[in-house]
């Protein structure tokens, strides 16, 4: 919240706020997978919330791929769990596509959620000054520079959690060039992992 409220350009009700909200729900469930035996319902909900996030920001589709990789680390490869995750994703798109078709918005839905949503990015002019992004850039460099220190004197379970957040941060940065119209507000995609790792660095 502090990160997103810092820059005045993020004070508008952006779709990225909703995308981050559903991404937060999926992360909350993912962080508890290490402590559970039966997680089929949680994995379905993770896919469900991730798909909702993609509806608000198509670039978030890369987090679905990240979840597949994370499950390999946390749970090992289990084909049944991958099917459940995909089912959670497909249910959302099936329902959203069905509603769009029934209400006569199928063309708009395919344009917003199909391949046309991606392409070579070009920066959209914004009233927000890029100066506000300097602290974000500084913290990002510090966190990456001090990456090794995060894993010292940590249990194996804690190291897996920290590795997950670092991968999420790197994947978040990778989403920035995906949208066709890149605005300063898209930096919100790195808010959660950068805030989490920055807090760990401050109180390390």
C-alpha cells in the first residue's frame, strides 16, 4: 500500500489494482502449500484467482507459468495438480467468455484477452513524473545486489519462500514490455514482491 500510494500516478482506480488484489489472494494460498498435505482445492483457487488477475491485466498471464514452476519446487511434479490448476484458469475464461458472448461483447473480449492484447510496447504519455520511480529503481537494485544475504541462516522452507519471491520479482519485471500500451502505472506489477523483499532487507 505504501509503495502504490507513493506515486501520485497510481492513485487512479487502475485495472492493475484489481489484478494485484487477485494476485495477492493467489499468493496467500500459494504460501500455505508447504504446510498442507491435501491442497487440491487451494491449487484450483490459485488458478481461479490468477485467471481473474489476467482478465484485468493480460500481461499477468506469465504468473500462471511461474506458478507451474513454483509447484515443481514446493510440491514436486504431480500431473493431477497441474490439471487442477489449469481447470481453475479455464473456468474463469469460460465464464467470462460466456457472459461476453451472451451480452454481445464477444469481439471486445477476444480483442482484450487474445493475442491482440500483446505486442511491441510503446510508452503512453503520462502526467506522472518518472522522478517518483527513482526510489523503486534504487530498492530494486539493492534487493538484487543483496540477494545472497537473504538466504543466510534460513531453514530450507524459508529459503524456498524467499526464492519464490525473487522469481516473482524477476517475472514481474519481465511483464513490463508485454502490453502494447505501456504506461507508468504498469510498474505496479512489481509492487508486491519488491515491497516484501524490501521489508526483509530493512529488518534483516
